[in-house]
């Protein structure tokens, strides 16, 4: 695909799943939309995962991205939290893949390095750089900023144009 590429970035989470859409035209980035999916906490785990998947499918239908990028699971000391995050990521990736749109995955350190220049950047630094790179996005939650950072990373690394065979 040549010309502008619309990218959906996803920062998965079971309580808050950030998403952001931008258009990349070479090095030029244009903001489209962002938000956070918050499945109801009174639902069962299966229902929350289904709600998350449905929301991702609706976002894809509404914004028709050419490519989708998802943050890989951050493994921390809390196994329960890591499992929950992994389940949310799986639901988001499955929903994205069901659309037939190519899906890429990026480690948090890769995203931070692409957006901030340092793989150990914190959320404040990420949000600052996202606002600098996409001023039209205005104020946003940390989850939405992280999702836009995923999309920025995907663009900065060349998206699927530089990849042979698709997803990373």
C-alpha cells in the first residue's frame, strides 16, 4: 500500500483498554481519534472479554484502519495481573485479527524508544511526546496516550511496508 496509512494502536487492559487512530504519510502524522474501552466491572470475566472484543471490532468498523498495532504484555511480579492483561490482549488481538487487517505487536521498551528515545521512559514522558507529535489530540488519559504511542511506534518502524510476511 502506498500513500497515507491509517493505523489503530491498542494498549490492552481488562479494566481500561486504550485505543488511538492516526494517519501516517511518510514521516507526517495526523491525529484521527482516541478513547478508552472500559468493560463493566460487574460482568463475568468472559463477558468482559467479549465486551472488549466487540468494542475493538466497533472501533475498527468506525475508523477503517489499514494496519493495527498492539502493545505486548508487560510481565510484572503480580502473576494474576499479568494473566488478566494477557487475556485482555488476547481478546483485543483476536478481535483485530477477525477484521482481516494486519496486526503487529511491539514490546513496551520498543514503543518507548520509538516515541521518547529511551526504552525506560515513564508514562508522563510518553504522554508528553504523544501530545507534542499529535497536538490535535488534546488532553487524553494515559491509556489513550499509550495506544497512540503504539501507533506512532508502528509508523516510525515502517509499519508493514518494511516487513516481509506481516506481523512481528
